[in-house]
């Protein structure tokens, strides 16, 4: 069973990171965000299932458990005799995954609860000199803008900013952000993938806002003004714990967003690219299914050897 651990837990998740780098800005951002987020989630789930299977094997090879279940602990242990540390490492990793995913899930749940418990209207303007703007998901959700942010923007730029935040709400971007965030919580190699999903969602909102206001340049100027206002403050324009995304956009992303708005790309010949992360996800699932079958066969052999 060791090869299943290697492929699903060690090899495939970093490969997803490489594929995401290949996909960067080669697909429409909304399409790329969906492909990347779902593929990362499936890969993380497959990795977690493999950890669970190896943790079950660790328990199954305990002599007291084997005696109670009626199988041979020696046969179960012999399957990974060359790598005796793998089952018990899997137990520790599985516990870490459970804690990490639970904490991330609670964080997203709290943000959603904030959106459902309040009924402030579609737009809330907070009296705060610090420049911030963010969307809070809910039914239907709302946009928060501080007076500090409003004072920096022209009326057209402000309309572009609001259109950008509403694009997050209407596109249900928080769901993809939650999906990729849970994947990153389940496997640390997928942390960068979750960050990139955040970027893709920002790009998707940029494109939607440009369509709504009818000017890509106005949206680009609004993004630039917001970025300059928050430069050196340690915050992003969206960046509070109440925002709909776990936004942590690294330096250099804003110029990239502005550049892509001012020089739009065509997406010819890119339809097959989402198959790359989807293929890796399917491959990881196949290995997990085979690992489950191998564990069943191993326990049956151990039972017959008793």
C-alpha cells in the first residue's frame, strides 16, 4: 500500500501546484478559478482518504485489535514492513488535518453567519479613515466601504469598486474560496493553490466590473488607487477577517491585475487546459479507491491466516 501513500499524499498535490502555474492567465479567470478550486478539493480529499486508510491499518495491526477482530496482526504489519513508520505517521497527519480543516470551516461559517445575521442593505459606509472595501456573503449579502476609501475615488471609480464587490456576491465567489481554503487546510502543499484561487476570483470580479461600468481603464484606476491607499499598511483593500475571502494577495499581484485589464487577452485554444488539474484529481481518486480495495484484501488475507 505504500505506493498509494506516495502518489496521493506526496506526489500529486505538488503537481497540482505546477499545473496551476501553467494555467495562470491562460484561461478566463472565472473558469480557471472553478477548475483549480474543485481539482484542489478533490486532490485534498483523496489525500485525506489515504491517510484515513493508513490510520485504519495502523489500528488494525495492533495485536489487541487484531485479536478482537479475528485477524493476524503479523500479516497486516508485514504489508508495510519496509516502511513501518507510514501507518503511524498517517495517524498523526490525519489528526492534524482534522484540526486544521475544522478551524478553517469554523472561520468560513462565522463569516457566513455575519452576513445572515445582519440586514444593513446592499451597501454599508463605515466612518473609518482607513481605506477598506469588502463584500460579506449572505442572503443576499452586502458591500462594506469605509469613508477613507470613498474619499480616494472619483464617482466612476467608486462605481467600479462597488461593481467589483457585487461581482463577488453574485458569483458566489466565497464558495470557491471556501473550497480552496479547506483544500489548503487539508494539505499544506495546496496553500499556494488557495492563494491563486483568491487571485483568480479577484480577476473574475475585475472582468465583471469592467463589463458593468463599460470601462476597463476605470476599473484599473480604481484598483490602483485602492492599492496605493493600503500600501505599507499591512492590509489589502479587502483585508479584514470579515471579508468574504481569506484575502492575502501577495505583492506584485495588483500591477498584474491592472495590466491584464488594460491589455485584455483572448482565450483561444484554452478549452482543454482545465483537463490538466481535473486529470490529476481523477488520478488521485483512482489511487485512493485502489488503496481502499488493497486494505480490504489485506484484512481478508489476515483473517484467513488466523
